[in-house]
């Protein structure tokens, strides 16, 4: 065949990737734009005469010596990544001479070159992934930048490379150096590992981990965020104490620091099972010469810490030490593979690294006058926060963080808290984990005292009638209440209330007695509430629209001495058994009796006993997890502080006109009464039963309302309209979105108020909101109130950390009526009070902002708020499981359409039963208020997680396309219009004439959207209502008007 010239391939070898290399390659390719945080830079400050040509030659020989420095990263046709070893690559060596520049300009240019070099990305497919940049500052002062992609080298390798570089600088032959041990030896050993064994070990270690431990939950790990560093050093004495403690207990310093970090994570996340990452050296003793190899050996793996509050610190540290030994045997899998194969998913967003490789800050170059006087590393990770520890006389703690995910202030606070925890562990290892305080003295004082300093003025508590009578004396001729065409001055309203109060005293009403009020919003309702409190009693509002079962329970539980009603609502009490006499106030006989009473003031001389601020003022029933509502007994004590806070925070004046938006069955109605009748302004009682949509907008406009508390859901339904008089808007009852703030805050005072019924309506209120607010706060505690954000051990949490919200102070309720067990569970001793005060556990989650405002963060239990209504999901579940055909029931809140939160209940049938959704909804409607009746979905079984727990994420979205088997198409133009509009409002493709609006997920507030300013539906175009159907489009659409538009 003759002679043939065979050209040597430019490719020396093809190798697989280590686990971390595979992960870094993904991040490098994920976003090829912008800075790459895995570009690592070491800046060596050189002093002495430098032979630049010799240094350049040494850099080239370094690449020749190590095959791992000549690789590029490619992908095979089947998608597998590989690293290609090139026989030769050109050395990237750049020089910059700054000697001609003045001192200031030289410094600026020096820093610019360093930053520019660090920002310059590497292309993994274009070798070499290591470059050398020499910056000449003067004749014998240089900076040498060694910059590489992390995929090439780990921190252990860099000191080895520096040593070899300067050895080759003094001896180009390299005879002093031992032959380089190739990185491929490690990769070959890695390929022989038993992956199944490693995966099984990780699956066992991570068994039961259900969610990620995230310090920055709103910011997913991103390799292309802006990195920053915050560095602190432990004092030398504390560093020495740390080492002594570790040795005494057979631990490593790394383990003690991991334990401290675990406790800090547990406190920051409110969990006792936390995970974080750690980076291991990964240089196995089984591979000869691994300690002198150059390459990427490290790997990031999870650390799991079960932080048990009741145990002492040492068991936690011992478990972590034992886990570390086990992890070391199974560290040779990629993190993505561990997460994928164990089903754990994302596990953490913070890592803890202990740098235990040798590196000297100062190096003398043998045989020369050249020396390295300082080494400055620059590296980062794609995690929002990385803690890098370096041993020394003073342990260095470098917090590398992403500025878009974690603020500098947060990192600085976190660093100080870590030192506090470490100090606490060393000084008192016998203490329980729960007793370790993560806050320093300054932070603790700030959250407990400074942000709770609400004593702006000393207020002597007064009763509700005393406060009202003070206003009567001050402004007797001012209009107190307006209802339709009826207007009453303060003097007239006081006279009416006095007559009724005198009459009630004759009926046995006095302090510690209850009077039920079953009335819609009306002047008679306001008169009754004032009269009952004047008589010394507490009013118990009962919504006449409640199901008979709920009304019966409330009346039986409260055991009122009397029930007050009107002729229009008396019929709802006809079938309800109650031992209390029922008085219809507008009946001829009762009206005559009351009219004959004196109009003069009611005093303690008239009452059965003196009335004090400690006596009950009202009892409001809220949803209960046991399946029955619970009565909250609220005294007069906090009403003075509430009124003062409203006048100041809402800018209430005597010319103000306050809308009574809320049902009297909800404590928001108390806020409206205090804001008006106890402040000298006018209370406007609307004639409409349901206020939402166009109706609410019209009332605000026509009644010249200046102040109103409106739930966000109702507010969102109001069309755009001019409201020149409406200058103060209070939102509350549920979280308010930024879109509502942007729409409603311009041109008026918009305040976000928060408070459970158990704390006299309002515990906190925000400053006036603006459209610039990115986070909507619930504000600061009102006058006389203290609020605490605590962890499970009742320890205050740090600003920015979510904890459970507790309330103490003047407005705290007495407790739950006839429920001493629940009262003692929710009203507990306040550990921060010197006067034996109680505090109320709200079940709400919140966090402090850095400026001392509170932000609502959800619920710690199954209580929710929908459209401003407080709902215990357990009550819904109990009602459904009481149905004979239901075996299991789970209620949740779904928001499948942004802004539209709906209750959904999932049920499974009892053996042999066939579940009928319509029958279940009718059952629920007979036991629950309308706002608590859920959409019902029937399932064969409830979905479970691998751990046997309910998998809420797997609960299916309700099918709102149709209900019932007898649905039919429309037969008239009117039916077709209604069906089209119903489908549009419910966000479903189609709806039949016999389909039920409520079963398909509708509710009364949603129904108000049928009547819009665009004229979607004209009330007058509908026929007269037919009372025989509920919520369907049948009977020529008549029931739609009755059940939807008039609900």
C-alpha cells in the first residue's frame, strides 16, 4: 500500500465528568449571558524583581504538565457530556502596565482590570479555561491574576498550581517536580463505584424530608445573580474556646459550626427538620496521589439536621458528626442525581463550606528576591447564601450572597446571630436547644420593646356607653346615624337607646348577661346594640341569614336572657327552639312598652350591679375547628384604645361619614361603630343587604361616604367611579394585593388594618399605603397593644423571619364562652410581661420588616379567610363527615384563577354509598353559612404522599364544566344570555340551564359581577322571581334573579 503519513490527532483523550463538573456545566450553559459566578479568580500580589518572560513560559509549561488544564467540554450525539483533552492549547497570558499613571488613576485602573477580568466569562467548549493576567504597578510591584472556571479546579488545587508555577519559573525543566498524577485516574476510580449502594444510603438519610429549607424562598438559586461578600472573624479567644470544646467532645470544629447553622436555620424557617449543603474534598485515599492531583474533586451534598427543641445541644452535634462520617463514604454522586433518585427535589438554598486545604498568604520564591505577599481569592456559588469558613488564629466566616436574593443588612444580622448561637453553645452545652437565643441583646430589645412602645398617651379605659354618652354631650345636634330617609341626631339616638335600655333592665338584662340580636343592618340594630350595653349586658349578633341549625346552636350556647328581633326577621326564629323570650321590637305591644320608658341616662343606680370595663360588651361567634362556632367574649376594656387608634390612624373628624359595610355578626362592625358614634361622626347604614360591585360604588358615591372598611374581595368588585368624598379607605379581613393598592390609594388615605376578634377588632394598622409599596404591611401595634412574633418555643424571632403572631394588651378578649379548654390553649401567660398579662395565640404567621412593620405571611393552622370571613376548614370537614354517605372530607382553599380564592372540599364515600354532590351541598348549606359552603369534589380515595400523608398538591382542580345529569341547553334568548353570562363569570366554557351557579364554584360576591356598569345584565329585564329553585337558570331564568341577584 506504500508509505502513509499518519497525522497525530489533536485530541489526547476523552473523559467523563465528575458529578460536580456535570452540575457546573449545566449552570454554564443555562445562561450564556452576563457574569458567571463560577469564574474563580485568585489575585497574587508580587513584590520584588520579576522576569515576565520566565513567568509566561512557566504558565505554558504548567498547561503542558497537566492534561486537566487543557480540556474543553462538549456533548456527544446522545446528549452525554464529555471533557476533551487537547494535546496543546495556547496559554492565555495578558499584560497591563500601569506605571505611567498617577497614583489615583492607577488605583482606579487597577481595580477596573481586576473586576473586568473577573466578569469575563469562559466558554466551556473553548480551552483553556485558565488564564493569566499580569498587572504591573511599578518596577517591583505586580498583581498576577490566576482566573479559571470552577469546572476545572477546586480550592485544594490552586495552592498546588501556584507552587508548581513558581517552581517552573525558577527551573523551566521541572526536574524538581514529581510526575503529575493524571486526573483521569480519579475519574476511572469514580466510574467503578457502586451507584446503587450510594443512592440507597442517600434515600435512607433523606427519608421523610418533605420540603426544601430556604432562607430566601422568593429567590430560586440562579448562577447569574450579583455576588457579594460579608466577612467576619471570631475573636481569638472564642476561636480557641471553639477548638477546645470540639476536642473535648470528640467533634470537629466543622461539626460544631454546622450544628450552630442548623439551629439558626431551624429558627429562621420555623422547622425542626432542616437541610443545607456542604462541600466535601472528595479526594479518596484509595486513589494514589489524590492529594497532589490538580482538578475538580469537591462535591456538594445535602446535610440533614433534626433539630429537636427538647434535647440538649450535644446529641444534635453527635448526630451531625456521625452523619458526616457516613456522607463521606457516599459523597460521589451528583446533587441533581441524589435529589432525582430520592424524590426529594430541591433541598436547600444555603451551603456551609469548611476550607481545610493548605494555602499560605505569603510565599517566598526560592533562589529569587521575588515573593508573594498576599493572596486574594474571589469566588461564589449559585446559591443565595454560602458560608465559607477558613481556620486560623481567628476563624474566618465569609458569607457569600446574592444581592438580589438577600440584602446586606440581612446577611450582617445573620452573621451576628450565628456568632450568638455559637457562643451560647460553647458557654452552656447542657441547655435545651429551645432555650438558645439567636438574638443578641440589641435585636431582642428592638423586637420586644422598641417596636412595641405604643404608650403614646395614657388612656383610662371607659365602657362603650360612657364613650358614646361623652359624644352625645359634646355634639347633641350632630347627625349620628343615617338609614335611607331616616336621620337621627346624637341626642335622638341616645334617647331611643335609653328608653330601650331601661326596658331591657326590666327584662333582667344587666352586667354578665347576654342579649341576642337577630336583625339586619338598620337603625333599630344600632339602637339595640347601644341599649344593651347601656343596660350593662353584652350583645350577641346573630345573622338572620344563617342556617337554622347554626342559629339554634348559637342561641343554645350563648343562653341569652332575651332575643331581640324585628317583624321582618322574626319568621326565621319561628322554628328555632330557645329558652329565652323573643321580643319583636316593632310589634305594637312591645313598641308601646318601650315608648313609655324614660329617655334619661342609664346609670349604675338603674342596673342590677355597677358596670365596669371588665364586663362583656359583646360576644361574636367565629368559625370553630370542632364543627361548631365558638363565642368570643370581648369586654369594654379595649374599646377606648381602639377608638383613639381609629381617630388618629384613620383621620376621623366630626364631619366624617362612616359606612356600616360589615354584618353585625362580624367584629368589623364594632370598628365602624367606634369610628363613628364614639368619635362624633356619622354612621351611614345602607339599605342594601349585600354591598358589592356597582351597588357598593353607588352607596359610596350617593351617601358621600368619607370612611369605610371594605374587604379586598368586595373592593375588587367595585367598578371605576368618581368618589370625591371618599378619602379614607380601610382594608382588612384578608390579604390585600398590590393591584388594589395601586388602584385605590392615589388621592386618599388607604390603611391596612389587622386584628382577630380576640383582640377587640384591631391590633395593628399600617401607615397610609402607596402604589410604590412592593410589600403590603399590616403595620405596627395600635395604642395599648403589644404584638410578638415567636417561634414554637415562644422565643422572639429575628426581623425577616416568619413566626407565629401573638397579641397582648388592653384589647385582649376574656376568652371563649363555655370553652375553658380552648381559652387556656389560646390565651396563655405572656413571658414578656411583668404584670402577669396574658397573650393570645392568633395562629397567623407574620414577620417583622427591618423598619419595624409587620407583614402577614399566612396561617399556622387550618384557619383561612375568604372574602373577609374567618373560616376554620375543620368545621367544614366535620359537617361533611357527619353525612352518612361521606367517609373522609378534606377542605382547602384553591386559587386556580389569580385573585379568585374558592373553598373546595374533597370527599370519599362510605363503603357501598354513592355520593351525590347536590345532596352534599344541600347538607352543607343546611349547617353552614353561605360563605362557608364549598365546591364539592368526590374522589374514590384521597391522594397520599409516599410517607402516607395527605398529598394536598395532588388534589385535582374541580371540574366546573357542568353539574347534574339533567342539564339542558337554553330554549330562549333570555336563558341563553344568562347561561353565557354565568359561564363568563364562573370562568367555565359552557353552562346549562339547570346547572347550579353555587355548585360550579360561585358565591354571592362573585354573583354581583353579573350586575356591572357595562350593563351585562339588567335587573328590569328579568321576570319576577320564582322561589322554587335555587341558583339555576331554569324556569325562564326567574330563579337566577331570586337566588343570585338578591342573595
